C-alpha cells in the first residue's frame, strides 16, 4: 500500500537509522525508502527450519535481496526489514518456503509506527478524534492529549502525542496553514509490576512476584520492612523513579528512540558510551595529575634558581667585605705620624730622647706675628717607646702650648 503524500510535498524526517538512503526525487521506484518491518512465522503448528539458507533463498526467490532479517522470539519468528514498497507487498504473499514449510508474513504490530510530541493552542477546543481525522492525510493514525488536574478536575492540555505510519517521525506537522514543529517522544521505561524487572510487562512476566517495597518473595499490602531495590540493591522501593537502574533505562530509551534501533542494540550503545565517558574521566584525571606535577616541578626550579642567586649575591658581598677589611689593615706610605717643623730638619726617628720631639719657635723681635711663625704639620708616625703621650705638645701662636693627650 503506497503512502499518500500531502499536497504541499513530503515532510522530511531527521537523521535516523530508518530514514531514506536516497532522496525521493532520485528514487522513482521507491527502492531506498524508509525501513518497514514484517514478521515471518510458521503456520499450521509447524516449525521454521533451523537452516538459515532455506529462509534466505525463499525470500530472495519471491522478493529479491532485502535490507535484513534476524530471528526473534527464540527462533520461532523472523523479523524482516525492507525498504522497497514492492518487496513489502510481495512478502505479504509468501505462503510457503522452498522446503514446503507453511509460513505466514504479516506487518509488525508496533515497529511500523512512530510517535512525536506537538503543542498547538489553536486546537484546544477540538477533540482528539477531530484532530486525528484532520491529520489523517499526513499519516497520523492516533492522537493522545495530555491532561492535568486543576482543582481536582482533569483538564486537557494543548500538548499531544501523535502516532504516525512509518518508522521516522517528521520534523513538523501542518495544522491547517500552521507549521508546528515536533519533538521526540520518550516513553517511560517498561517495568514489570510483578517482579520489578525492566523490559517486559506483567502480562508476559516469567518471574515470580515480589514485594515492590522490600523485594521479598512475599507480597505485603502495607510493607513494614525497610525498602530494598532488587535492581540496584539500594535503600529505596523497586518502583522508585530516582533509582539508578530506572535512570539508566531512561537513557537507553532515549538512545532507542533517537537512533531508531532495538532495545538490545540501544543497551550496547549505552554501554559503549559509558565506557568512553569512564575512560575520558580517567584520562582527564591523569592529565590533571600530570599538569599538577609539571606545575610543582616548575615551582621547584624557580625556587632553586632563587636560592642560587641568593648564594651568588652572598659570595659577592663577602668578597667586598674582605676587600674593605684588607685595605684597612695594610699600612700605606703616609701611615707614620711625625711632627715636623718646616724650618727644622730634625727627625723624630732618632733614638736620642733628649732631642725634643717638637720645638717651639723662639721668640724674638718680629716673631710674634703669625706670619713669622712656621706652621706645624701633624703627620702620622710611631713615637719612641719611652715617650709618653704627655710629652706631645702642639705649638700655638704666642706663649701657650697645649699638651696632646690620647692622640691615638
């Protein structure tokens, strides 16, 4: 059955695993269209052959090479994936395999539809059936409107879930001339109310029932025990939505809806992403540790350089101090102290103690004026060992003379 195209043209879907591999205008025979699913199973209480080549040759003989096939339900059925509408119609007519095994082929009951969420306040007064009928030409087969409670009354909202024919949801929907964008619809994780496990409902539960609060095999209406989760072993009820296992199932559901894959494939993708995230955290920690060690080494090198500079400055200061002390201790040529009269050529180095060390100019006529008195120059020299400090006299102008004490 060929799908009807709206008069304003087809609505392209997002990048999806089940999307078309070739644009529609390049595929007039619709060979590379969206993926459709069929279920092949044995009829008349028979079993499918275990030889996979028999099933493959039977399919190729009637419809040609299809997109893929995989066994389901423990090998009792086979899930067929096709992209061509002609192959889809031909496989529906398959009644017998090449080994004369009677089979039936039917469309998959749930995999050939998709869902998305839209919000439109302009249709707030319309019923769900009216909206579904108006959107029927856009492949909408079901409309579900969300509700909320206002003053203990259930009131419909402007947000609704649309179910489409096909496996790829559109990016927008036309409400008349209004172009309303869509967003993905992520259903709640499928959790059994009997055993508390994920992936099935209580109608197909193979496990014994448990208490949803404590996890014991005996069901308690008002359980007095401490809560215990059988999925994550945490201290909370099994049906708690903050459970890590429940949040993990939510992530798997998002991957399944976004990529259009099965639940088992979504679990594999989730685990691979989790490993990548874990490796990234470990690598980031190693990078941080290396960065920290590099910073420490750089700081250590800077401190060592500062210590080296301080040591060099200390050496230079010690050298300057030694030079200054050596200059003070070494006597120079003018270090000897002598008291010499400019007009007398007597020397203080003589050993005769009777010779005065310093003679006072004789007074005579015309000698009282300062101009006629020879100036006395005081120079450093070692005095005789038997002469005391009191014998030193500095001549002055006139008759006064001052004894030099503690000259040194």
